[in-house]
C-alpha cells in the first residue's frame, strides 16, 4: 500500500489540477452592413470574442491589417471610400500574452459596381412576431432573371434565395432570429452584376404576454469548467474522502493497540500479574 503521505500528495495534485482551465475562445467575424459594396462605399469589419482580456490581430490575404480599433472583447476595422484593393479575405486572430489561442473563419469582402436597381424587402406577417411563428421574407426586384441573397447583420453567411423565387420562409422563429435583415440581387450571366442592398428591416421576436426579458450579455465569461475538470474534481473529492476514512481507521488502530495490546516484560501480557515461584 502507498504511504499516506504519497496518497495525500496525489490528492493535493488532483485538486490543484482541477482548477478551471479556460476553454478556447470563439471569435465571430462579420461585415456591417453586409453585402457587396461599391467603390467609394464604407463598411466596418467586426470581430467579437467570448473572452475578457487579450488582443486582436486582423489579417487580409495573410498580411496584417493596421489601425485595428479594440474595445473590450470587440475589435473593428473600418473601410471608408473603398477601392478594388480592399477586396479580399479577412480574418481575426486572438492573442493572450503574445500567443495565438484562436482565430475566426474567413470573411470575403467584395467591391463591385452596383448596376442593377435596388430591390425591396418586406416581411409577413409583420416586423413583430411571437416565438414559434412562421415568417416570410419577400425580396422584390424589377430586374428579370436574377438571384438574391438574404442577409442578417452579425452573421457571416447569407441565405441564397432559390432561383426565380423572391420569398424565403423562416419557420418557428425564436428570439435568436431577431435582427436587421436586408437582401441583394445579382444576374446569372458570366459577368455577374449586382444591385445595391435593399432597405433594412428589423425583425423583433418577442412574447406578447411575458415580461420583457433582461438583455443577455453580449460576451460570455472567458472561463468555463470543462468535462475534464469536472472528472478531476470528482476524483479528488473521492480520494480525499478515502484518505479521511483511512486516517480515521489508522487512528483507531493506534489507540486500540496503545491501551489494550502492549506486551509486558519477557512476553507477559500487560495487565497479567506475574506468578511467584512455588515454595518447596
């Protein structure tokens, strides 16, 4: 059996190892406003991290982007008076102590001439709906033979509307579907031409009878207890309990041996009177 000191040391190590280990942060990147922009247009590229400290670095086509503005867990890079040189693939890296711990997916920025008429976006049954409702977005354009994208601000991916179909159905909406929507159309020919982005609609998904919920924090805490930490805590707690039981049993054994099992002189049991030699 291992010495008690070794087992105690092992238990202490397990407890120290069970301290919270930060999980890898998650970085989101998106363009505001979304969509293809014309030369001379302006956008802001936003990076959001579920973290509380550290720094961001943005890259475009593998080259670091200067003038990145960081505020807390958000970093922004603004492009004003865009040119074709601003086209490319952007992503954000998150650093802690100079070491990269996470990076975002890539965001493609498109700068093109906008030659098609601006489409119009509408939503049925309305801008405010209850959770679980079915919503239909309608992107209407006067230009024939076009396809359209539906954008939600804050999301990197756009919803491609089916060819020759202006409607997009969103079933059983939840509060997470709330946000600012817009659409943009393009031609199917080889030299793809784009329209300007439509008007922006703000969809609000909220229960009518329930009290207005407190807004959820935008950034989650940076430290999470992982499954590994939970297992370590359980093992450490079980080991410490076992150590306590072993120590109690050892103490009882020492007490029993000290008061009732000590040997007398020459192997005579303690407490047993010595026999006097018989007289002849």
